[in-house]
C-alpha cells in the first residue's frame, strides 16, 4: 500500500508541474504578451484577448469584435494551425515590447508567416497589452 501511495503522490506532483509549465506567467510582461497572442491569433478568441488589453490595443480589439460580429467562431469553424516563436524582446520596468513570428497553416496545406509586435505596459500591479501590430 505504501508504494502505491508514493507512486500516486509522484504522479500528482508531475501533473502539477506539467500544468504549471504549460501556462504563461501572467505576472510578467512576456507572459501577458504570450497569453494575448495565444487568444488573439492561435485560439481566435477576441473576448478573451481583450481581457489583457488597455488603451490602443483595447480599441483595436473592440473594432475587430465589431467587424466580426455575427460571424460565429465555434467548434465547427475550421481554424488554421498557428505556431509562433519569440524573435526579439525589449524589456523595461514599465514598458516592454516583443516581436513574435507566427506560422499559419490551413487544412489545404497553404501556409504563410506573419510578425506580431506586442507592446505591454505596467498597469497597477500587473501588465497589459497596450498596442499590437501585424506585418508580413
């Protein structure tokens, strides 16, 4: 019985470690920028992405929500596969910027890349995305 309990405890610790390793640290500028990219570009969940924004970024998301209203994005929607990497970062105490490169692949084999520049700023005790731009 003791070996079984130890094994169960080891499995629980491993599961907790893996869960923590998969999430973004929302107490950091980079973690918030990555969470924004995950929701805006990977999951295409504008409402969730909006939770991480202020200022110009929030206005841009509001406009995207307005432009896409009436277009349901749900489980039946064919979403592209999006992977991204961090290319550059410029971090400061109050403001930071990150440049990501995303590879977008559709089910028909078409793929292309985009670069996303994400600006963050310190807001109270946390970080928020203050602006974002996309380029080829």
